[in-house]
């Protein structure tokens, strides 16, 4: 029994799925996004390096290279339109030995071929002048001024909200169980009933091979590649100003050291292939590796200021490139599969590309009333004294601080819950307004945030979850 | 003759006590003050504890009012006492010292409020 | 801009005691800024007994202890603001705070007393590997949810860390029907008070595993279990010693950190060991007129000590306001902690202007049996007190009398150390 019908259904509410949905929302078509968790940005998109790569890393001619550079170029306008946190802080790649210089030169050449602007190779002394905490062992560095940092939650949520504001429907807690080809499209079986779709876009992250394989004989295979990270307190946020990469060389795979748009310092990731696609457990060995390898690039990292560690799983496809486009033996079924790094940087461009293909297939016209703008979250901590005072006068709840470490007010949390695709869980609130993301890691504000969530959503306290169902915070009312 | 080593809970110093029991005759060593001797003698004959918990309060801005047994009760009555405490609900206002349960679990000791809880604003 | 004589930041036990004593010392123009909805601070959720033996010579629960100070502050008509979050403090003593009623406000003060307390060390800072599911709480957060909000956080419980809050919560959850399976402590000794081990763990047969830590956390949504392993002398897990415990809750009681974000902003010199500001015998920080007391200065074992320390800070702040300045420091002596003494508070003493006696508080680095605490003026031992047991969980103190410095007019350093008795 078909419960609903759409022109286009996007599977997966990560950054790629939301980018596709937002671009599809420009067209006159009925559109729905399916997400198995309770919120967007719940998989790979929530736990990664938060980097907008310049685009020198990918091999010229690959999809990775093409979409990375295009995505990077789109980011300024997108950040302005959608009001998410993005900063072009620049990236550097460090070379630790003279014999590795050819590799650095190769990266430079790749960057030129990929169309990356402003690349420059500088000496060890020069890079230490630019970035004083770079270690003495560094002999040279590739500097890419177009590299940037972004809030991955902010970007994904902004894309999702803008898609929803322009008519896209979002179904959460909805897992795809099977997909059947029917005459004029596909029937998607989910835990919440059957959905008919004329076109399907597979943006299922680490599960994109399984979704693809439901309709195609040309099988994909994704290896979940886990990476552990450490996040340091804002006190360490200025330790470097560039995103500092390592040239793959005698130290093995590189670990980056980067400021985040929230002012913290991020170290990671490791890279370990795992069997379980949901294996986001950090390990002592990998966390130790993060510390050890980051010290190779940057001196005096204050590890004692670590406020949290986390792990993300990247979708590594056997072909070692993004799989993007219509599936050869499944017409009207489009893949955005194997989107590992530089996926976050590429997502906006992938969205444009796939939306055009889908719209073309459906013969859909662009809407006249598409609104590309979306209002960002009100962030009081970033406002001037006067602006802040005025906002509190308007809404006294802006004057009630809930999260003291990040200076997040009750008003901001209420906004996060009540706006388009609002937060339904503690993680949802955290990803939108950064409550609990500070040095006490929600020690003080957990109970108050739960109360606000319960009051605003009507969910009883005992049912408030950290994220999706099964992650209830409390056992019972006493 | 039997000897037991105890840690005094009379104050945060936590003196290491040695209790020697010879029939009715109990001697305590290691204490720095009389509280230790009293505690040790009690601990080997009839150990007691003060129980603290909270009970639901209606008609207030907060959900719970904290309570305690007005004095120490036999250790083996702790869970009987808790069973009574967990059943009870009170109405605001509540003042420190208000009796919440009289003669809790047959100990002869009352459970009293330890927090002032005004009626809801 | 409204100016106050004294602004006290924090209305917990330290802030209340400081404000009361400042008022007693003759300053009336005081304002307490409290970020929570009630005065009393963390004592409100500490519903267990054991408070006040020094201060009131009787055993009170946390809310009762707080109520005595709150009532006194109200009787003395000391003004306070609730829900008032201080956002910044400048070296010129301009304080920016906000609340629902007034919005964003700037005030200035002749003297400031810092009494912001401390926070719990979170999981991230401990770098415990594993998943990040629901059901992992710092002990104080779980305590608040149970004792203030009235919700239980879980039924099958493992506790990492044997700090006092963890021990207290082991008993609290057991009394409410939860099964507390084990308390694991990384160190070879407990960071909590001995009496709490007896009455919170031993009374309920809850095992305390010293030199053990959590090496794995299971459960993607809600925690389903933890793996605990023994650690070696370098606190590294020993392979092969892993034991798995099924649980739905992991409480963390792994230390407290003074909340000094505002203090740093003022630009005062901080102490690496205490994580609080360095202070002199008046509990004045490196910035004139800025005083600190309670857990923001160094983490205390007993609230009674907080009250005593805060009263002194209040009195000194009042004296500073009334005289308009601190007296010239003519003979400043530095206190040095060594050989098992981790730190001292205060860190300096101004002998000329000190009171008749000064209490120096400190903690030791390890469990020591039959050692003395020795005090040296310069290189001359002037005091030695034998202690049967010294433990890091318990704060120690010595009194230094002003008279005692008469014979040592030229010393620049006082050393406090432990010695073989």
C-alpha cells in the first residue's frame, strides 16, 4: 500500500542529501527527504574535520577534484545566503623532509590542474613566521589561501531548513528497508510505510552502497573508515590560525590541526577501516595516535585542555572516488555514494549537479518564488552590547543563560526548538545553538535544557533523548 | 575476645578505630575525641545511620523537598525507612524541621524536612 | 553606571559567607550576583548530612547549611540578584551581567569577591574511549536531576572516580532502588573522605576498585555496558585485566575544576596546581581589590572551610573599601610547597600588615602514613606536626602567627613540606 507519492525522494539527511534537497526545492516538483535518525546531520556529516578543502589533494580528472573545487567556490555566497559559520582561514600542508619535496610539488601541480587559486610553496622559516607554533622539523609548506573551516552542523541544518522553507518535506525516524522498481518509478519500503517516487536520490552516506545495491546489478562496496578526533577548549583555539595538514610521508597518514569556526582547536582524524558502519567508538590507541601525530606538526599543543573526543565514519568506496549520477541499470535512480573527504566541501556542488539531472529527467521547471535566503540562529554571544541589550528587551528569555560555557540563552534554545525542522533532542539543540558544547560538556545545563525541550515540544521528561529513540536520558520520575 | 577495625564516621577526619570486645566489655583505641568511642561502641552493638532522601512536593516551584531522619536509626531499618519515604507526597509550603513522617518504619524516629519550600509563585 | 562598594560574584556558600562578613565589617553597599534561580549554590542538591560540624557544631544537610546563611543574609538585608549571569569582569572592576528582568547591565565595584565555585571534570577531559551514548553523567549532574528535578537517571550503575560526589551518589542511587555495581578509581587511593567510603560504599557492599579505570564504553544509543581494567603505576591499563559490567548508567566523579574564566579575563596571575588565582594572606588576587574564596580559589573538602575562608575574604574586602587602598606591601613572603605538599593558599604573606594569625590551607600529593608537616622560615624549621595519615582527599592547614615572624625579619620564603616523622 502506497502511503505517499513524490516526484523526487532523497534518501539521507546528511550534508549531501540536504544539499540535493535544497537544490531540488528550486524546481516545481514534489519532494521528500527520508532520514533514519531524528534529525538531519546525524551520521558522517556530524563527525568530520569541518574543513572546506581548497582542492589540491584530489587527483585531477576525478569527481572528487571537480566537485571539491566547485563546492569551495560556492561556499562564500552560500554562507551569506544561509547564514552559517564559514571562514576562509587558509590551509597549509607541511613537508618534514627534503626528500619529500617532490611530493609537495606534486600537490602544488595537482592544485593548479584542479583550478585551485593562490597556491604557494614557502620555506620552513616562512611558514613558522606565518604560524609560529609549527615545529622546527618542517622544511617547507604548501599554502592554500582558499582553504576554509565551516560548522558542519550549521551548513547541513541551513541547507535542510532552506529546503523545507521552500516546500521540501522531511520524514525523520524513517529507515529504508527495500526499494522496488515499478513501471514509472520506485516504491521505497520504510519502517513507516511505502513511498512511491518517480526519482530517487541515494545520499545514504556509509549505507549508500546498500541502498544502491537494492536497485542495481552493478554493485557498490563501501568500507567504513573510522577516524578519531580530539577537541580542545577555546583557550587553545588560537594555537594555530591555518588548518595544518601533513604531507603523507614517513609519518604515515596525516593528522590535521585546525581551529574551528566555534573557536576551539580540532585534532584528527585517524584512519582505521572497521566492519561496522555504526562503529563510532573511539579507542585509546587511536586517541593516543592523534596526540602523537599532531605533535609532529604543531608545538606545545595543550592536550590538557581536551574537552571531548569523538569518532566519525567515512564512506570509502572501492573505486576510491565519489559515485555521482544516474545508475546505469536503474533509470531515474541517482547516486551520491562514497562521499568521503572532501565530501563536506563538495556537497553544495553535488547538490546543484544532481538536482539539474533530476529536474531534467522530470521535465520540472524552476519555481518563481524560490527563496534562497535563510535566517541564521540568533547568537547573542556574538552580538555587541547594544544589540544584545535590545534583543533581551524584545525577548527576556535571551537574558536567561542556560549554557554558561558557550553563553547560550534560553531564548536561543527555544528558537532552535520552534523553528523549521526544529530540534527534538539534546543533540539537536547542541548542533543548532552549541549548548553543552563547551568546557563543562553540558554538566550544568543538561537538566535545564531537557526541561525546556520538554516544555516546548510536549515530550515528557522521561522521553527526552540524547538523539534518536533508545537514547533516553532518564530512567523514571521519582 | 574479638577485635574489629573501623573508620569513624563522626566527622571528616575518619579516625582509624580499633575496637576490642570482651563480652560486655568494649574498649576503643585510635579515636581522637569522644565521638569516636561512642560511634565504635554503637557500631559493634547496634549500628545506626542518619538517612537522607527527598520526597515529592506538590504546589511548589520545585519538584522535591529534601528530608532526613531526625536522628540516626538502626542500619537494618534503612531500606524500610526508604520504602516509606518513597511513598509519601507533601504539599507546599514546607519548612525546615516540619515532620514529614512520624515514627518512620517503627523506629520511633521522625522524618523531617531539610529545605524550606514556599508555595508556587 | 551604578557603583557598588562590593560586588560578590556567586551566591553559594562562599559568596554568602563573604557578603555577610563584609557587611558585619561595616560595608553595606553590597550586591550578590547569583546565576541560578536560588541562593545556596550546589549545597541545594547536596541533601546528605555531614555539613556544619565545624561552623555550627552540629551535623546538617546541605540545604539546611545553606538556609542558615541565606536567612542571615536576608535578615541583614544584603541585596542579591538571581538568574544574574556575569558575562565579563574588567581589570577596572566593571562587571557586565544579564538577567531576564534588567537585560544587559554594567555596574562597577570598588571591590569584587570572586566566589563562582567549580565544575566537574567532564568525560571528554578524561579521554575515555568508546561510544558516546546517553546515560553518561557527571555525578553532580545526576545528583541535580535526582534531588532537585526528581528524576532518576538509571538503574544499573557503574561509577568512575571516587570523589565525594560519586560516593554520595552511590548511596543515593542505592537507596532509591538502583543497583550500583562498582566504583572504579584510577588512583591507588580514593579522592573522597574516608567516612563516605564507609557509609556510602561499605554499608551497601559496593566494591571500590582502586587503580582501575574505564577502558571502553558500549552502546550506541543508551549505554549498555563498560569495560574496566586495572592500571599500572603509570596509570596505563594492564592488558588482560579487563572486566565487563552491564549497566545503563555511568557516573563520573573524577575531580573538580575551579571556574575561573572570569578571573582570567581580569588578568590576574593564576596557579597551575590549584587552577585558581594566586592570592595573598588577605585572599586578594594580583589585581588590587579583587578577592577570591571558596572553590573558585581551590577545591575544598568541607564547606565549613569554605565558609571560614570566605568570611575572611569578606572582611578583607570591607577593610579595603573602607580604607580606600591596600597597604603598601613592605615585607612580602612567598610560600613554597614541596615534598608531598602540592600547593598552599595563600601563596604569599605580607607580614607587616597581616592579622594576628593566618591559616594556610593545602593538600598533599599522596597517601602518607606517620609523616610530619613541617614549616620552615627560610631554612629554619619552626613547626612540625606529626600526622598518622595524610590523604589527598582531605585538606590540611597550619596556622602561622604574626608573632612568630619577629625573630625572622629577613626571610623571603616559607616552605611547607611533609617529612618522615
